[in-house]
C-alpha cells in the first residue's frame, strides 16, 4: 500500500495506493468544507495538481448534506475523482469540548460515504492535560481503532497517535497502533502546539511517535498545514499534511509563505509569482479572499515540492536548517534534534551529495555524528610516535595543504590529522563522506570551535600517540614536515585503503579485504585509485563521488568469511534466494532478518537462511524497514553469485 | 535625481529619475544583446514589469547595428520606451584582455544613441592584480570620468569605482568620483569575485567603496545579477543590479533561484510557480531555453521584490541572515559584517519592528551593538549596593519574571539586570528597542552565551556596584527578592523615564527633561505610561511600539537649553526657517549642518543658523545624507514653534 522511492533523513518520497488512485508523498491534503467550498475540488485537482483531499466526516454527518453524501458517495458529492480522506471529529472535541457521535456511528458513516481513508474517533489530548488524562486518551483511542478495524470493510483506516506532551505515552500509543491493521498513522493533538509556535514540543512529539511507529506506514501530521513546518516534519518522518489554513487564513486577510504569515494589509510588494499573485498588487489580494486563499494554497504546495526536490537532491538537512531561521522558535526546535541524533542516525543514508555548514547546528547532523563515532571506534592509527594536528582550514578541499599533508604522512613517525568541526580527520580519511564533501566557512562559530576541540580531545584520550603537536600556523607546514623525525616510507594508497575498509565495514575489515597481494588500479586522468584487486580479484571499487567503497563479489566473499553472522548480512527466505543469486534485487517482503547496524545505502551481503552468500549489493533500507515493508526493494543487488 | 523613500541598514527604496522615466530601486536591469534578444524588450516591460534595461554600447559600437542605433536611437532600436543604461566595454577588457575603442569614442557614441545613463570607459582590475596596477586603474578611470563629464550633454553618467581588492584604493576611487558630476556610481571589477563565490571579498569591496561614496547617488553593483547576493548587497547600500545571467545561465541549462543555481537536468520537481514554471515539468524547461531564461528572470525580479518588501517591513537583516545560509561562503561574508559594525551603525535606524535571533551573527547587528554601547556610555545606575544578574530567559517577553523583576527593583539596594545576548539590560530599559522587541531561542549558541558574558563583564568593570549576584535558577526569584536588603521604595516610572531619557538623547538628558514637577499620564487600558508632563507641559510621549520617546516641543525646548550645539541639532538655512517654524518638514537641500551623532529616525531639534529653536521632529537621514541629498525630507517636523 505504501512504498518508499527516495529518502533523506527520516524523510521520504513515497507512493501511497488508495482505492481512488495513487498519491505521491509528502503530500498536502487541502481540507474542504462541502457546504462552503472556497476553491471547488475539481479546480484543486486541475489548476493546483492536488492529488488527495480531506474533509470532515463529523461535520458532514451532522449537516444537511448527510443524506446526499450517503446516496452519492463522497467523491461525487465533492466532484473529486481522486482519493478522499475523512477525519472523525476528534478535532471538534478540541474546539468545542465534546462531540455528539459514537465511534461506531462515525466509522460506519465514513465507510458508507466511500472514504478512501477514514479515521476512528480518537481522543484529543490538550498540551496541558495531565498524565492520567493523556493515558486514558491513548487507551481509549487504541480501543476505538481496534473496533474500527472490524467495521472498516474496504476503507483504509487512519490510527491516530495521542499522548499529549509525554514522550513515553506517545511511543506507547504508537507501538499499540503499529500492531493494529491500520493503513496510515496520524499524529494528533499537535495543532495547539503549532498555533503557539511551540515547535520544540512539536519535535519531541513527532520523534517520540515516530520511535514507536512501524516504518512502513505513512505518517500524517494532523492539522499540520503551514509550510513553515513542512521541511522539519518531513525530515522527522511525516508524509502527509492537511491544510484548512489556506482558506481560514485568507478569511483573516493573512498571507502564507514558507517563512511565516503576513497580514496582506501590511504588504507593499508581492514577492510571489504564483498564478494568484503574478501581476497583482497587495490590494488585489486584500480585496479578493478567494484569490488570497489560492495564493496560500499555491505557497503551501510549492513548499512541499521544494521539500520533495530537497530529498531528491539530498539536501533536506540544508533546507530545514535554512527554513528554521524564519523564527527563533523554529531554531530552538532545530537545536533539539541534537538530543535525538542516535535515533535519527539509524535512518540516515551512508552517503550523500555534500554537507554545507549553515551554523553551529550543522556539526550535530547524524552524518557528522556517525563519522566522529567511527573514527573513535574503528580507526586504527599507524605506528607513529606523535601526531601533528592541523586546523580546520587544512582540510583537503583547500588544495594548498593536501600535498604537505601527504608528505607529512609519509614520515611514519609523525602522523597528521585535521581538527575539523566534523571531528578529527585522519589524513587517510580526508576524502571520505561527509568530510571530503563538506564546505565550511573560513570563520567558525565559537560553538563549532569548542566542539571541534572536544572531539579532538576524545580522540587523543584513546592514547594512540606519545605526543601531539598542534600546528597554529606560525611555522610553515613545510618547515614542520622537514623537522618530523623518521623517514620510513608509508604506502599511502594502502594506508588509505585500510583505513577506509575499517571505517566503512567495521573493525578488522581491512585485514579481511586487503590480505594477500593487493593491486591498485588508478584512473589515468586523475591518478586516483579506482579499483582494488586482492589476490588478482576485483574486491572493491572506490567511488570518486563520496570516497567510499563499492563492494564487489570477491570483496563480499572475504567479508563473509571473516565476519560472523549477522554482521553486514541481509537474510532472505528460500524462495527469494535463486533470484538474488542471479543478480535480482532483494524485495523487502522476502527479508527475514538483517544486521541491526545496516544503514540505508550501506554495502551489504545477501545470504540465505543457512548463511550461504548469494549476492552483494547496496541496502536501500535499515533493518527495521526491511522487516516492516511489504513493498519495495530492500537491497539493490550488484552481483549475484550465479551471475559470475 | 535620486530620492530615498524607505530604508533599512544601508539599503533603501528609492526613486531614480531619468530622461525616459522614473525607476524604483533597488532595481534589476536585464542586460539585452540587441543582436540576440532572448526576451524582446517590450515583453520584458509588459510581462515582467521591467522598468529599466541595460545594453552594451561597446558591442553595439563594433557591430552591424551601429548605424541604426545612431539613426533611430537606442530606445527605438530596442523597442523599449523606458530608461536604457549602457556599459562601455570595461567588462570586455576583463574578458578579452583589451578593447578597441577610446574613452571619447565610446562616451560620445552613448550620447549619440540617446542612452539615459552612459558609462565612461573605466579600467577593470582583476582580483589578483597588484597594487600598482590597481592604483593606475583607479587614476585612469578617474581621468576618463572627468573627461566624460565634459562630453555627456543631457546623458546621465555612470562613474565606476575600481581598486581591486585594496580597500583604501576602493575608498580613494569612490571619494574621487564623488567629487565629479556623475549621476550614478557603479562598483566595478566584482564579477570574478561573485563567480568564484568570494563573497567575503565582495563585502569588503562594497563596504570600502560605500565608505568613499556620497550617499545621495544610487550605487550599481556592476555584473551583480544573481539573486543570491541581492539582499546582502542592498543591505550594504547597492541600489542597481544588472543581469545577463538570466539568459546566459539558460543557455547552459542552469536554473537560478534565490538560494543558488541548479542544473535543470538534475531536477525532478519544480518548486516554482512563476508563469514560466507553473504547470511545467523540469523537462519542459530543459527543452525550452527561452522558458528557462524567463524563469531565471522571474526568480531574479522576485527576489528584488522580496528585498524591497523586507525593507518596507523592516526585516532586511533577518532576510539577509536567512539567505546567507544558502552557502558557507555567504555565511562567511555575513560574519565579516561584524568588523564593519561601526560604519553600518551610522545608517541604521533608531527604531525597528523586531529582532529575530537567527544565529550567533545576530548579536553583532548594528542595533544590538548600539544598545550595548549606550548602556556602557549613557546608563547611570541607581544608588544600589549590589546587582542581581538574571539570565537571558528572564527577559520581559517572558511574562513570568516581569513582576518579580519589578519587585526586586523596588528594593533600592538590590538593582536587577538581565544578562542578555544583546548586552546587559537594566530593568528600567527592558521595553526599549531592540531588547523589548527581540525574540531569542531558549537554547543559545555557545558564541552568544560567551558574548553575553563578555558584555556583562564590561558593564561590571565600570564598578557601579559593591557586589554582583548571579541568579542561576536554584532559588526562586521570590526567595531572592525577600532576602534583598533595604526597603526604600523606588519610583519605577521615574526611574524608567530617566534611564530612557539618557539612553535615547545622551548623558544628562534626564536632568534636563525631567527636572521640576513630573507627571505621568497612563493608558487606562494597559496602565502604562503614555505621556510625560514636565512642569505641566507635555514634554515626551512614550511609544508602545518600540518603548522609545517621541519628543514634544516642551521637551525640545528643555534639551535645546541644556545641550550645547551641535548636539541633537539640524541646522537649516534662513529661507527654510519660517516654514519649519510653522511645522513644515525640513528638506535635505536646506540643511547646512547637523549633529554627527544623529541617526535616521532619531528625535531631533531643528534650529536656524543662530541656533534658535524652530521645531522638533524625526530625522529621516543621518548627517552625511542630509548634507548630500538634493531631494527628499531630512526631518519630518512634528511641532513647529509658530504652530503652538
């Protein structure tokens, strides 16, 4: 029912199948009131490209259109041929304090009118609700979702996570719902947080919910309709948004943009070229509510396209860090992500395009955190006496230093390392993602400098070296290189190859992959290593793009022999094995287990349940996703054993 | 010829008059090649709202269209009825190393074809050029501009600042040009900097040039056509941009946005709703160069409207701080502004809407720097023994602390102050701009915290108090308040009034303004002081919006008596005096001198050349601007002596 196509962070571009067609996510569902259509649904589809609508079943159930909705069905009533999602009345409970409908009535009504996705009557918790009330709301919501599953028929069901501001209750609620046969999860009770710019709390709620939810179902941020939060929410794993705001804000003369809301009356210039704004003046929008609503919807849909494109271009983190400058409360929300880096890292790809430093928050991105941890845990320094520590500015993207670094490294007793904001970078790893692909300002924030120092100290505490020498730019690097003791030549290619093997595949991977006779095949144009042969067999390729290895079958065989299960393994069922052995991709539904340490885009070994090697390839999912998803590719197989 | 209408930082919304009509600035001049019109000029005007065009006189002079250009005139040749600006060939010197035309030939040619603004043949300096070469380029350019002034006839003349990367040469060049009768200044030789993302150097060049230029002429950033730099350049005082990029980039399949450039071939989604993009796919743009050029132009013009709106809404600094997250090189450029804060502050308004903290750079904004300096130089603390220092979180926008702070303050021997990132905030000044209008995240960057500590230490070193007590949140504020010695009641209204008077008008202003019997008139609704009567006369009003005073005539009289000239004065010529005395505004052309310390939006005294008080009002310019501008209002007069 839901398939992941592209990803960045916990964000994903997905395909959600419904009885009335496929929806590409992240998607915005404009909320329409059948009795008061600001923009007719057909026009939403044709002029705005809207794929899915949302409407409120509770309001419909109480209103004049109830009979017609049942007779004609919701699609005909709305004159919208695509999927329609219905809400149950939980939000009206928040607004009016109570609702006059039972769970059974409202669920059966949604089935009757032909909703594509209907919602059980969940119990809304206010942010200030005490723990007991939130606990009860969680339990009642769970019971109602379970009941609803029995009445739903062909209708997809939305199960809503509640739990107020209590992370453990949110997670519990999410776990309970994950066990039920619902198709979409919603995160409820968040509108008051967004209205009060409590984005920090919003982050805590989304993360806690996401921790408890199965990863294979789309997540709807209930009432999340302002483009201000789209990027952040998508980064944390939200796939669906609904917006009544485009019309409501227009009623108040308020204009929505990705950086906030402005009263049209205050505007002098229209910095928007959408069909509603192009050629118009602020006055035109002020005097035409429908036109303003159309702008608001265009701006919201545009930001979602921008978010999708940021996923596609692998720059979602940059996008979110940029957007979070729009308001200090969003900046606060961004800063709280640091506390969740360990969770976020599990979904973070092993590679990427580049890392642009946008502020002190950047050094806490999962890719930077992972790099630092790997240097601490996996890096085995050469047998050098001392270490020369170079400043951030000496990182290899600054071409001046690279040759000097290499010369220093060749003098075996003085190893060199760069004290970067992403952690200490041993010279052997200077081209590896994210370090080799990152761009950092020349002048660094104090916070970044302090963190950089702390990371370095953690590395030095491991006691690899008898002395450390911090180069502060007073002598030239050449002078230092001349002074460094020892002349034993180091094979730089081999040293790099070994360091990377351990860094990418884990401690001792180098011993397995690079044992025996090692041959480096270099690019004629760049003189850089492109392929590595071990005992004459092509074991590894080195990617220019991210400085990481592509694993070939010969390398896979070595790792398979050296590492015990479950390390690096994706285990498939018997019926899948022959296909994978022939080089066909591994589908998630055939995966029975996998190494917990696998991250998306990691190089992996595909094995059968007897641990016989079938293929090598690139994982597109982490373990939890492989085990949860019923659709989609888990491992893109590169070489199967039978294909050789 | 040029008039300033609205302002923020050194940025301004202006009106530039030319023979073919008025141009609103900041403006983008699309560059058109008459032999190869990507978008026809008439369409640029009608569909894009372009007010002014630029074309290259050198290329025209060498090409087939030369005769026609002379016969028909440039406006008919281009079929564009609005102003046309022409370049001279200096950029071709950069591209091809030489040009085959003399200064006289090219200037006379531009006059012949009827350019609205023509350019003397300036000498382009490359960023790597040595000092001597740059010096010569500056001198030659000056000579050529002086010559050109003799040939120009009715044509406006553009004088281009050169000087390579040498700030003193840039400033010298600018000063030399300021003395010539040219109408527009351009900053030349910057294209190589922008192409190489050397934005830090770009900032140094613009600031150095701007320091030397008269403030009443519009400044053109030559070749600055990418929206990435518009906000930053406008903030530093650039008014005109020209873009050949929209068409050139389209030829290479590159798409321009305010956050950079992307190859259309890499795109999957179009996050743009401009007329060229709406409803289109990336493929449509890839296959249609004209369409891509139209997008590029729409995106560039849109960013300029966004910048204008940011000036109008007084949030240009926020806009620029946000945009500078697009690339680490821009962030570096933003950070260098700190080094120019003293220059920037001279143009910064005395008030504003709000300050949103966007990162450690925010604490170095001119308004924050000015607030800190004033607290150090102008604040006279009460005769308290000790001082209680509260954390940033205790700032008054957090309602919890405000009553406790007030209670503390009433116990005279324990004064209270908040250690804010904008500097130490004495409780009496807690509502004053920018502190009372700023929003700061709960979690602060280390850099901001350290700066905040350094500002506090500078304040404490002044030795006002016997002891300082830092509240770290361990006791409740109420407990501390109870412990504080002394019970002498302090008149909070008077204390605030006095502190603000000194802060806004300078040391000892309180003694003058608030001598005698002081009456506070409070708002019935908010119970806040709105008006202050001194000896029964309305001396001051207190603005709710920014917590600053509006000066009334009675207050002006007191300041005039207490402060010697030139303090707070704007001196006007005799012929202006009667009008100002009747309450009419002061026009810049009638100002003969003014207090160097006056900042835009400051409350000032208008006096005649005998120092007789004529009126009080709000300055719209600083002194240099008042003396330079031939058009526009220098002081918005509130009350004239004769009107009372």
